[in-house]
C-alpha cells in the first residue's frame, strides 16, 4: 500500500531521459539504502518522453513514473519536486554521477539547513573531470556566486536535499539547467538556510559531461541579468 503523505519521510526525485539501463541498477540500490535508513520513502522518476523499457524498469522497482507535458531539465525537476509528498526531498541524476550511497550523507544533514548541496568545491569535495571542464565549471560557479551574491561554491550541483516546507510555495521561470541557480536565488530572498557538504563527483563519461557543462554555461549566461534583478529586487 502506498504510504500516506504524513508517513513519507523522503522523496527522491530523478529527472531522466530514457535512462532505463542506468535506472535498472540505480533504483534497487536506492531501495536498499532507504531500507537501511529505516525511513518511509518514495522514488519519482521524471521522464517527459519515457519509452516502454523505462516504464518497465520503474514499475519493477516500485518507483513512480511522472511524464509531464513539458520540455527541459528544469521543468522535469520542478514538476518532480512539486509532485513529491515527503517531508524532505532529494534530487539526483540517473547516470551514476550522483552515487546513491551519498543519500545517507544528505539525510544525516537534513536538519542543518533548508537546502543541503552535495558540493564539489568546498573543502573535502572533489570533481573528477577533464581540466577544461573543471576550469569552466569553477569559473561559472565563482562568477554566478559573486554576481548573484549567493554564498555557495557549487551552484550548479543538482544533487541536493530540500526541506519540503521551504519549497512548497516556490515558483520558477527557468526551464533548463539554470533552474538550479534560480531555486537558490529564491531561497536566499526568502531567508532560507543553505549548507554545502563535501562530495566527490565522477561523471558518467567525459564527452557527455563536457557538453552538459557548456549547456549549463549557456543557460546561465542567457538568464544572468534576470536572475540578478530577481536577487536584488528585495534589497
């Protein structure tokens, strides 16, 4: 029987795009970790174009498949978080760049802030990636952290834990990867507490990861002006 809203401790939201092969390994690992934590949890896979194999894998491992009529990472993530019923919510990728074992670390820190970020760029964190991608990622994060006056080193990390009560009233405009910055901007404006904990990032494969960080950067540059105005609208 599906747990009621009041009994769900944690919702795990996974935006995906036909990641059946990875989900077939990831979902049972998440189930095992959650069982070890002794909590009630739900897993929500958000795939706007889910194929038959993805549907089968999600059903097999007792997860929920959400297929919103939207397009882009940002809307997939936002719809998943809005649909979630847990007191806390974790967002993570489906491609094992976010190792599921780290759910334990995020859960352990759940009461320390409204948003907990698995950070590559705080002391103890690490990013295993080609130097060109690392350099670009660091520059983008430093620029946007400084430009938007957000005291966070890894604004582009999508591996996060959110306190649901701090998220329920949120609305967003960004539809792509830049939603990650917008959520932090709105959290800071609302006076929410953000905390980073060290995390080691291992990309699935260098080629796709490099393309993704470029897409991150382009999305950021397109929306920086609007995010800057949003950040300083209340000051």
